[in-house]
């Protein structure tokens, strides 16, 4: 993430906070991100120095006006104006981090050997929320090398309850 992305996202977040629209702005940013990911040619168009600035700005207005709040429309147009539209996802990620921090929400990255059931995810989420005192967003991935158990990365900490980790500890104890 670049310093520019942080500055742009911080400015947008401060504006949203002043107007108590942080969550609406976040959802609108995700909408724009989805459109940009589904249409990589559109990103090329919006980034092209060969296309006039007015044509690019008019295209953004035509694509998003009425679908997203005016602040977000202006934000996307500003990125186009400054040839920074390719940094949009970095800005979104930074905005989301600011949003989560303001709402006491953490992301917990959970890695398991097999896909966790919805019930297992729910129980794990509740346990982690109780431990951290924060609301959580679980982001689950599967890695067969874990063998069993789970690895949780949250708030800069790693809780490794994997079978692979336990086997490595046993191996160290017996000196192999």
C-alpha cells in the first residue's frame, strides 16, 4: 500500500465520519471495486493518457451516478483525474482498515486443513470475540499441510493450534 493510497483513503474516511456515512461509503467502494474487477478493460480506459480527462470523468459519471454516494463518485473521478485509478483497491483496503478500527472490528485469518463447517466457524468466531473483546470478521482458508487443527492470525498475533505445529514441537523435544 502506498502513502498516496493511505492519504486518499484517510481523507475520504474523515469526510464520511463527519457525515456519519462510514458504512455506506464502504459499501459503495466495494461496489466500485467489483465493477473494476469485472471489467479490467474499463480500468485500462480510465487509466489511459490517450483518452481525454473529460471523457474519462464523464464515463465514471455515466457508470456510477445514482448508484453510489456523491462523495464516492467524486473520489473515483479524482483518482481518474490524477491517473491513480489503479490504486483504487489499495484505497479501499486502507479505508476498510480505518473503518474496522473505528468500529472495534478485527479480522481473524483462519487456516485449517479442511473446510470448516458453518457451525465450527460460528463457535470459533464467538470464542475469538470473547478473547479479544472485539467484533470479528473471519477470513477462512484451507491448507492441507496444516494436517489438523487451526492457525489463527489476529491483531498481529498468531495462535497455532495445528497438528503440524504440535508434531514439530514433539520432534524438538525428542531431539530429531
